[in-house]
C-alpha cells in the first residue's frame, strides 16, 4: 500500500534522508519513530506529497506519487501534527469545504458527512462553529475530514498531542478499525507506549537513516538486551536521546 524505493531528500549539501526503502502492507499499522532531527518529519512530508524528493520513488496504493500526483493523493489521507481548521466555519461547513476540494458528488458528500459526524460523536455539534470545539472534538473533526474521500492509505503525524486518556483511546480504536478494514496506516508518534500498543511493525530512523525495522519482539531480539518495553529498545538503538520526535 505504501512503498518507497531509495527515497532521498537533500537540502544543499545536507542529507536529511538517506536512501529509504519501506513497504507498508494493506491493513497494517506501521509505526515510525526517531529522535529529534532524525528525518522523521521530512519522510512524513515526502509521503504526503508536501515535499518533492531529491531522488527515489514513492507508491501509494500502487500509484506513483511523482508520476501521477493527483491520482496518488486521492488515495491518501494526511493528518499533520498541527492541522489547520477554518474555525469560523461550522463543523458541517468545514466538511463540505473539504468535500468540494476533493470534487465529491454533493449528494454522496452529504451522506458521508452525516455518517462520519455520527460515528465520531459530532452530530450534535455539526452546526456549531469550530472555534468552540474542544481539542478532542477538533481532532475527531480532522479525522472526519481525512476519511471523507475514503482514502486507502493514511499518513498520520503525532495524533495524540493534547488528547486526554479517553480521546487517546478513541483514536487508537479508530486506527485499529481502519486497519481491520484493510487500510494502511503510517503512524509517526513520540508516544512509545502508543506505538507498542497499536503498531504491527515499527521502523526507527536516526540521522536520516533507517536503523531498525520489525515487530516489537523482533526489535528486542535485534538489540539482544532483554529490554522489557519499546522505550528501552529505542534508547538502546539510538542512544540516550532526550525525547522522540
């Protein structure tokens, strides 16, 4: 569903991302971890089509992102770490705007909007201005907007920021449900416990290079440290980095 081939990004002489080869399967929740400055955000932006690569190729649901960018982007839902919302619109107006961007049929768009608002417990706030939404409600509205065009691939950057435990649990449940539907989810998070709980496989990037890839158990065996949790494994692989980002 997501595949990269020798994907690179350079800024002048600085190599932000060294040749990266990844394959995220249908139905897989794929965690992407790394310390600050590792190249994680660069990779996210390349996959979302926000940044052009210096070299290499990207396929989203079998479509070449560079050769057919519009077609590929229609297969992808992107949730950035700081999503922009038109706060002077109501929830339903915002979703209608997003539907227009994707050129969805109006009748079908209304059906999907109603269904998503109900599923994510926002029906009662559909006609309220987004500026009055709580942080958790805004996160759920972003999910609705992302899923409106029924993408087969989701690229998600730091989805748990600012969420209370109930909101975080809802988001994790959503990712599990989407994976069960056969969608591929590329999940970048600084929350190692979240990655350990929901991800089928995890990649760790450091200094722009992929340094580890596998399930949590495989990563434990990789470091051969007997580490009990992902945090210990992560620190063993990248060193005592102060935080993940």
